[in-house]
C-alpha cells in the first residue's frame, strides 16, 4: 500500500511511502482508502509541532479525516464488503479514566487516549487500512463523493450536543446562532444550525468568493465586519466560535446576551497578548447566566449524529465545500494554501 508518513516533531519530513499491506486482526475490517481530508492539525504535524508515532516506530501515517470502502469484514460486525465507512479518530485510554470507561472517550480526563494519525496510532492517509469494526461508522452510499466530511462534521455535532445539554438546564428555545469563521467547521456548524430551524449568521474575513456563496446557499446571512458590531446587530442566542482568533473569542464573549451560550471549537495560538476588560466580561457572564464552553473531538454518538446530518444535507452544497481534490501522486499540492480554499481532500484511489 501507499501512505503519507511523517517523523513527528521533525519539520518537512512528510513523504509518500510504500508500506506492507495491512492485515486485519480479530474483529477488524480491511478497508480500501477512498479519500482523506487535510486540516490544520495535519499541517501542524507536518510542520513538526507535535504528533506521536506508534510505539517502536519512527514514522507516523497521518490522516484522521477518513473515507473508505470495506473490502473484508468479520461475520458478526454488521458490515459487509462494499460498505462505505469512516474510521473513528480517538480510542479510550487503557487505564481507563471514568469518562473513557463509560464511552465518553472524547472527554478523557487523564490524557492517555490515542488518536489515529495524531497520537500513538497510524492514520488513514493510506490506500488501505484496518479499523476495529466497533470504531467504523457506516455512511449512506450516496455520500461516497462527500463522506470525507464526516469527521469535521462530528466536531460540530458534538458542539451542538454540548449547547443543547447546557440549554436544557432551564427553558431553552433559541432563535438565532452566530458562527464565527467560514472554514469547514464553521460552515458545517451553520449547516447543523439550519437543520435545527434556527436563524443562522456567519462571520468571516472573506469579502467575496466561495465562502459567502456557501453561506447564502444555506439560507443563512453572511457578515464581514467586526465581531462586536455583528454581535450588537444580531444579538444571537448562541455563538459557535470556529476561528481561534483571540479577539473574536473575547469579542463574542463580551457581546453575549442573557442566557447565552458560547461554544469554542477553534484553538488560539499561545504567546500573544490581548487587552480585555476581564471584570466587565465576568460581571456580564454572571448577571446574564451565560455559559462559555470549550469542545474538542467526538465520541460514537456524535459520529452517528454527524452521519445523519450529512445524509440529510444537499449533496451539491456538501460537494462545493470541498474546494480542491488532489490525487495521491500530487500530494504535495494538498498542503499548499490557496486563497479560496475551504476543504482540501487527497483522493487515494488511482485516477480513472
């Protein structure tokens, strides 16, 4: 098989390798890779910022946004050859902590979890791979061209799950949501907001191009202004933050209204300072019963919710979200940055 591998924490070590074909263990599927999505995490691993190979290995197969077709399946797995599947990213820690022991491995408390293509386990950027049947999610066959979006969709499925659980502390009937950032996470968050019947607003820096068009096609409103101005004008009940920009995070936090929920999905770079009125923000959070919650990763229930959301979505809109499809032999191009990029995907099947 062919696979994209890196030496973790060694910059510019990414290469296309020929590796032995994988052999499925007990309870595992053998899967032909169809596509793998490229995201900021992959870019940071390639830049040498983090990543951990399997024990005893120097190189790590990258890729956690997977899509494949089952070639071989155990008899009692509920899956059969030909099924379209996505592999779950995270695995519970071996101890396990209480959260992992109860199936909430996305909320691991001791950090000993592993993650495909990121931490301790090879990823899915390979022409064939194996995965435990219990950690494979079957997709509707009609999603073959866009199913690689499932993993990022799980991130926002979890974000909405967190928001709804927090809202359930009392009467909860949100009308509007502001999504900050029109990358894949932000746009998929907007999609799930529209599927919930909410008035959806999306804020991003792009003044024109594919991002505003994708927002309009959802029936949502696109904004290109300071977050403080948009928060004042829209007064959203909910905010999903997907930029990681500290100024946007605190601008949204300061502008929240009574009983608001701000869910943070973007990671902010460390080492930068920002002057904020912490007392003002604290006072308003307390007096307005507002909540700020961070979320990362997803568990099996979120994968199921995301699969259902994609199955319900317009296929043309999902396809437009994937702005570049790069063949495996041209893999270097997938890590270039283009002005209109939303989601870049590496196609693992041979052309034709």
